[in-house]
């Protein structure tokens, strides 16, 4: 989408007045600045897409050149926006350094005429009409999000025991926890469809510790698993997240077996 830089014709005479030319030059400056220099967009937190809603947990920062050539920054506060089919989210930049701008959304119907200018409008992402996927435009992708170790869930996290424990799988696909109390309420968070997760649970020295499950889990054989009861016993949970549902199984009582 561009701008026509033409000279206005008034009563058959081309108008060369400064007032008319300055407006055209200003539009040309914006067209060149915003249209050819890609802004730098980054986020202080994590960006996720789930159930038709785009979420960003930290401030999004946009660094760009305004029309006079100065590099400035706009910010978007942490938040979320729901997108329907064929909608895109965007921000209208402010030429005030440090200005807070707002994530908005709009849609364009095929074959319909545009009803807005786009010189200072930065499109962040678009929701596809058919497959409901989100396609980033200027939305940032962090290196960690495409790092092979993270993609394969090669990261491990230590879980600190408490009366209630939430495992945020976005921090690592493998977790370990040592019980320091008899009963722990377990919540699973941020599973990604099609991925597998692992939790190694170790009994305290006294043993007999158990989980209760806040998150609904479908267990193998429709049987709620029992944990090993001996002190320091280790049990390995395997969770698969498929189509928004948790599936779980447990392997009990790992230990070293003498070689002879």
C-alpha cells in the first residue's frame, strides 16, 4: 500500500506554491521513512498465541525513524488481543519519543477498498481465515524460541516443593522436584499441543508423600497412579499434551541395580 505523489491541478494550472508542495514532501518523507526502514520490535516478556488470542507478558518496544530521521521508541504495555478470522493487529506509531501506543485490530475484505492510511501503521500479525494460525509480520521472534534445544524441550527446571505446585512447561520440558511435605496439589501450565513433558518426583526421607491433581489428567488404564512410598524413592511422570488434553502415565521406583 503506497501513496501517490502527484501535483494538484487547479483550474488547469499546475500549483507550485510552497503550501501545496510542502504537504506532498511531508507525505513523501513519511512514505520513505515508514515504508522502507523496517522498525526494530522486541518484547520484554514472552509472546504466545492460544485459542484466538495473542498475549504478550511484557512491554513491547518499537524503535523506528520518524520523518525527520530521528530514532525514537514507542512502547506497548503488556496485554492481549483477540483476533477473528482475517483480522490483523497493528499499532499507529507516535512521533513522540517514549510514547505509549495501543495494540488495535482491523480486517480487510477481499476486493474491498481500503478505508485508512498506513504510513505510520505497523502491522504486528495476521490471523489466517482458513487454518486459524497467527502469522507474524513485525511481531518479534526471540532466538530462544527457535533454538533447537528449546524446540526439543531439552531444558530442565527444578521445582520448589510447596502445598501447591505449578509447573510452567514454557520454562523447560523436563522438571524435577523433591517432596518436603506429605501432600502437594499439582497444576500443569502452558502445555503445547503435540509435545511430551517429564517430571521426576522424589520422595522425602520419610516417604509416603502424594500428589493431588488440580489439572485434569487422563491416566493410562483409567487408573489414578500411586507413587512409591519408600524414603528417597523416585518416580517418573510422562505427560503428553494433545488437542488441549493432558495424558499421563507413571514409571515407579527407579534405582540402581547391582551388576552382579
